[in-house]
C-alpha cells in the first residue's frame, strides 16, 4: 500500500492547485502554547491485543476531534504488567499522509519488531481519518471547516504528558524519541527541532525533511503540501500560510531551516532512490507511483543533508538504491533503526538499575 496513496500522486500533477489564496487568521502564540494532559478526553478504549490498546480521544486543540475522535495506539513491552516497578523509554511514531495511527500497528511490523524490547511505542493520529493530514503544525487558518487545528499543541503539549501520566515512562529527553513516515517524517524532525527538551532522538522514514530551506525543495514542497491540505476540503494554504507572506512561519517549522537546533539530538534519515525491486513490478502503476513519490522524498532528504553537512550536524544517513514509498520499505527502515535507538537509550541511561530505570523484558 502506498503511504501517500493516490491523493498525493494527484497532488504532484495538480501543482497549480497549490497556488490558490487563503484567508488566514493568525492565532496568538500564547493560545497555541496552551494545552496539557488534562485537555485530552478519552472517548473510549479497546484492547486490540495483549500488548496494544487503542484509545479514541478528543481535545479542544482540534475542533473536529469531538466529532471524529483521534486514535492513540499504545504498544507496551512484553512483561509490562508483570513488572510494576519498571519504567521504560518511549518512541512516538507519526503516520504519513492519508494514514492513521493504525499505520504503525496494521501496515508496518512494529509489534513484531519490538517484541522483547524494553520500549513503549505510542502511535498517534496526524489527521482526521484518512484525509490529507494536519502537517504537524498549529494551522495559520483556524477558521476552516475543521475548526481549531492545533496539531503541534496536541502532540507535544498534550499527548506526551498524557502518556507520562498514564504509563510507566522514563521522562528525560534522552529516554524519549520520535519517528515518522513521509509527512510524519517532517513532523518528527520539526518537533525535535522545535522542542529539544522533549526528544533526544528523531528519525524520518522517507520524510519530507526540507520544505523551505532549499529553494528547489521549497517550490515542490509548498505545492505538494498545499495540494494535500486541500484534500481535507479546506483552502490549500491553511496549514502554514502563504510561502511568501508567511515565510517566517514556514521557516520556523522546516527541519532543513533548523538543523542547528538538532546538534544535541540523535538524527537518523532513511530514504531510497526509488528503484523498484522485481517483486514490486506485479502492479506497474502502483510501483510507478511509489517510485515517483520516493524520488520526491529523496530530493527533500538531499536538501536537508546539504544544510546539515554545512552546519556540521552529525546524523545517520541511511540511503538505499532499491526502495519505493510503500510500507514494506518502511519496515526495512524500522528493523534497522530500532537496534540503533535501543543503543542510544542504553548509552544515555544514567546510574544503576532502580525502580525508575528500565530493565530487560521477559
């Protein structure tokens, strides 16, 4: 299944759509900074498996969530209930365009890949159902049909403290990581740069990690983002505003423009050249779409890499020749990334084991 699906393919073709105007209404920074764990209301929850519980939640930070509750999927380590004194590092996982939190449970092998790891994984929606997505920002236009759209507040100022208050987590930045697929890869690096107190490690799997810093990447990214936002039935520039008149806002959220804020963060980028494997060619149209989208993401990663290299940022660069913009290749990235992440957590775990430190699971 293509991560960005047909909507994003259409977005690449329909670039002129992105050039439409928007009646943006700014919201004060103070209002956007509000938000705590208490803002999250659990509408319902369901245990999907012994390790996975899905929570449906609403929050005033996202107007539509009262009508369309958002998913938070929590994957607990093996042996979590049997060891009530153990606390664990957390990996936050962000989905891509047209996907939900369930992408990390149903479409990637996260459950199997984390079996036996001393790790809590939290996957959370980045949009409503399978619409385009919120682009991991507090929208410039707060008066669309979606109502209040403060995705960054929800993820960083509500979900993180909610998880810490409901589960046995380790709560320093070096025991908290964030990863994202595609649009979620933009979110993971943007959040890591904008909230360095929260995340000690950040990774993007075929992510849109430069949407403004490099003029070539900015031109394509602003068109693509606007077209994807338009699939939510709102004005195409509602999320970040106009790339010219709202340049400061675009720059403030763009990972490529903020590489200097990532010097104390473990950063890993995974991307492919977009070459299909023989097994991908059973559906030529699907393979072509996946190859095209991965080529776009490859360019975005190259733009980020150029800026990061110039700034002297140390980061993991994991480039493959073969790979499409599809979940099987995100699984490849996940299997490579998890051991690296667990070594990072181990290296930054101070002191001997105590009830506040995580031990091996059984």
